[in-house]
C-alpha cells in the first residue's frame, strides 16, 4: 500500500514549497497510524 498526495493547479508549485515538508509529515503519520491499526486487526 502506498499513500500519495497530489497537488495540482496554478499555485501547486508555490504551495508545495510552502507546505511540502509538513504535508509529507502528515502523510507519514497517517501511514503509520494505518499500519498500526491493520497490525492490531490481524494480530
């Protein structure tokens, strides 16, 4: 499974520069939480 975040549109490059690191951190946190949830359900 992979989580991705796509930004599109005229301001996407600017927003990516301003919020890119934070967005990546949030996606990583979401992935870690999903992994924990799935591991609890299966084990």
